[in-house]
C-alpha cells in the first residue's frame, strides 16, 4: 500500500514540476499556458491527420467563444498559426501551425525532453514499455475521472 501512496505523491509532484517548467520556459516567449495547450492540441491533431478549427480548440480547452477568438488572435499575431478558409465550406476557418510555432515548441521543450530521455536511457525497453502502458492507463483513468466530474457539474 505504501508504494501506491508514493506513486500518487510522485504523480502529483510530477504534475506540479511540469507546470512549473512550462511557466518558466513559456515566459521567455511570452506564451500563456492556454497558448501552449492549444499548440499541443494542434500538434496532436496534425499527427492524427485532423483539421483544427477554432471550434475544436474551444471544445478541447473548454473556452468560451470570445476567449477562443482571443486565443486564435494571439497565436496568429505572434506568428504561431495561420488561418485559412475551408475549400469545402468557406464559412469554416482552418488553423495551421507555422514553422515558428514548431521551432518555438522545440526550443521550449527540448531541455525537458533531453533531461527525461537521460532518465529513460537508464531503463530497458521492457521496463519502458511497462511504464508507457501504466502511464497510458493512468491517463485514461484521469480522463474518466474528469468525465465523472463534468457529469456531476452538469447535473448540479
């Protein structure tokens, strides 16, 4: 039982330290946490071959329409995204990350990745696979808990 409690404490501490890292690293480029989350969502969507729209960001980030507009305007003004009209439905706006956003993201997260990869180097592929599977399960459990909390909010 002690190992479970220690793991929970370490997961909480990892979350806190990750947030602290993001705060410090993003301050250099005057990016807000929401900006970084939006760029992360866009990177994931690009890997999955999905088109990003302001509506998708609004849903994923749980923002109001005016907050989403402000976010997209900020990212556009900073040169991190471009807007273009859909070829199918001209009313729909598609968002695309720029090379500047990719290089900024790489610059922000390269030191973190380098330090974490140095830790990963100390473990076997089998151990890393176990950890990967466990972290995926923990992430899925966190999403399930969030969904329950959302249902409670909606019911209340």
